[in-house]
């Protein structure tokens, strides 16, 4: 059976045309799934009875499953989401006064082995399907609605999506892009491109494809101002060095596309005033924002969080140089839901992409 959650509107249209149905069936079923939250074909009353019966024999609407929930003292919620018999991922909801931001995963584990990230330490199992990616949003949407936490003046319960959870989304390019197209689709969630942010360490060829196919907001996991240090922290930098990555980001930012550079603050590693001045030089001329992220520790890691004073001094150098810079507020670290702490449960580890 084909899982219809794996299909964006283009895919659904082709599916129904192949069945001999009109193309508009695709938009009808998208509304039922994503706007009404209906998964029972029999309840999709604007589909013919014959079509509903046929769908029951050839198609399904299959979601991942919530296993556990943890709630932080600051209100952040983390869910362990079961995918199959041995693999689970984590997703995180960050509620704020004017928004509900959902952080979702794109892979089971990660093969990139960034030295400061808990996910990378778990190894890699597989890419998520489109259904497993967009299914995280569907699950969280229904939970927030049931809990009565929908923000006023917003069409949906989840107002912002950040693909910053487990995995490198640009290595799972096709499935991630299809999932984002569903999130953007007016017949599904209707989110704006500025309300979907994809986080990547910088897979340069895929960034170029993303600009052409689905230019959402971009967050670059930078974390170092020079190649020598970045090679140590993010091994993939050896393949896509900073000069190539920054030129690609400069090109991506054209046309008013939003780019943010993420920079985790590691004590005595990348947090000196010299590093700050290097970062100013590196990012000069790019209309972007810098997020300074206090390091979030996890078991069996030797890094430490930079001192608040050092983070403030680092930020002041960037601000004085005219770079829009903020220090990210730590959310959910008491339940290991903060940036860099997601691990999930993974089997059959494979150290390859």
C-alpha cells in the first residue's frame, strides 16, 4: 500500500490521475488530512463512495507514534516518536507567547559526527520518509489543539517549524523538500517560507538545489570562523570549506531570503575575542543574523559552556561591527531537549550517509 502522507500535492495529483480521477481529488484529500485531521477514508464525504472503498484497498495514512513525553520547567515539551520496531526520534515543541515552534527531525541519527552534538554520537541508521517528517507536525498539531494551546490569530496550532532536530536534512533532500512543500501548501498547513527554517552544516550542492526548489529560511551551523577549527568541530567542512559555503550563503540570501548563522559557544575553543573578529570578517556583506548558542552538555562529552561574560563580550564585538546578533535563550535543557542534545533510540548503526 502507498502511504499518502509520502506525497505532496504534485504526487497526490499524479496518484489520482493514474486512478482515473480528477486532479482536484488531491486538494480534497489534503484538506481532510492536514486541515481537518481526518484519517478515515469513510469520513471523507466529498469523495465518492467507490473511491473511498478503492482507497482502503490500495492506500493508507500511516503516522509515526508518540512513545513518551517530557515537559520542561520552562514549558518546553519533548516527545520520543517511534518509527519502527527499533528506531525512535525526538521532536521538541517550544511554546512562547506569540508562537508555537516545533523542532523536527529528518534522519534516524546522523552520519556527520559533529563533535559537540549528541545526535552525531548515536551514529546513523536511515533517512526519514516524507510521511515520517510531516507526520511529526501532524502529531504535534493535534496535541496542541487537544490541549487548547492554539495561539490567537493563527491558522494552525504550530506557527513555526524548524528542521533542526536529529539528522542533516540536506542529505535527505528529496523527502525533506516534499515534506516542506506540504507544510507550505495552502491546502495543507499554509505556512510561509519565513516560518519554516532548515538547519544545515552546509552541504553546498544541496543548498544550491534548495534555493531553486524550495527556498525556505536557512540556518547554517557555522560554529567556527576559520577552516582549521571548523574541520575539528564539523568534519564535513573538509569537503565544503568555509569560502565555498559562505559564497553559497551570500547567493542564497539574495532575493530577501532569510539566513541565520548558528554559533555554539564552547569554552576556550571558539569563544575568544580573536574568534569574534574573525567571524566579523567572514560574514561581512551578508544580510544575516547570528545566533550565539550556549553549549548544552550531554553525557560523555568534554566540552563546556562558555562563561556568560565571554558570550556577552563575543556578542558585543559582532554588534559593534554591525552584525545582528542575539544569544539564544536556553530552553528545555533539564529534559535534554535543548539544541544539540537530541538522541532518540537507534538500532543497526551505520557510519555512512
